């Protein structure tokens, strides 16, 4: 009987020893997991280019400390994504702050999905439809770009030809009932009155041909030369006038 009671007294001791051994094994395994997670976390932080800091583990839960405030949030995100980490937190000695505007990448002002603003267009006033308005437009164009000729000839200069062409294009848009008279004026030269009259007629005809070749029908344009009989008052005697009739 005494021997049986001795074995019974040894059973609790065996159970206690077994529990202690199991606890030692569990503690050793837990420490190994924590060391592995800490090493993995530090490697991930280094790969992300973050400055060194402290990462401690309680099981699979991480606590970060020692990181600059502007890097703490990024470090927390990196550690949370480490395989095997259950949760992560920042210790109380660091207050995370968001990156300053200078550290963020500016967003583009426009994206492919954002429609571009419509192009601006310049509107011009419609051409005049009354005789007074058309005559005013002719006078304005000739004042800005007079119709000029090579001296003592009926051959237009390049600038004069362009000026006559511009007038013809503009008059082609006027009401079809309007008619136009081209009048040539010259100053008296060595050839006298007859030479001046002929030159003025030839110049008027040259301008009329340009007008009819740029939109006006021949029936809407007449020409005449007045030689030197109507000198300009305060202006140029050598000139070509275009009048609405």
C-alpha cells in the first residue's frame, strides 16, 4: 500500500515538469518568431528607403519607435504589410505628421478624362450691306494700303496689286446690285495733259481688271481716267479712287 501511495505522490510532480517543459518550448518558439518578424520588418524598412528605427514585437504585434515624425506613417504602413505581422502601432513618443506639400508629387492640372476648354474664336463684324457702309470700308482699306504703281507706268507695284486684290475680295461680298467706278488720277508730267489723261485711264483699267479677277463680275465695274484735272486737296495727286455707284 505504501508503494502505491508513493507513485500517486509522483504524478503531480511529473505533470508540473511536463508543463514547465512545454512552456519553455513555447517561449523559445515565440522568441524565434518575434526575432524573425523583427528582421523581416527591418529589411522591409530598408528596402523602402526609410531611416532606421526600433521595431519590437509582442507575439505578432509590432510597436514602432524612434522614427522621424514625417516618416512614421510610411514606416507603419511598411511594417503592417510584412508577412506574418498581425498589427502594428506607433509608440507614444512619436506623433506622425503628413508629408509637406513640397514632398508630394503634384497632380497634373489636366487629365485625359478632363475635357479641354473649347478654343476661343475671334468674331468679326459682318460686311456692310448699305452703300455708305461699303464706301466707308473701301476708303478705310485704301487709306491703310493705297494702290501704288511703278512711276510713270500703269504697272502696279507688288504692294499696290495686293491692295487692289484685297479690295476686290471684300467687294465680292457686297450686295450684287452695287456697282463700282474706278477713277485714276495723275499729276501732269512732261507729256502734258494728253499723256496724263492716258496714264490715268490705263491705271484705272489695270485696277478694274484686278477687281473683276477677284470676285466682281465685269458688268459691276467701270473705269475712267481724269488725268490731272482734279488734284487732291492736301493729298496725293497720283491716286486711284473706287466709288460705289
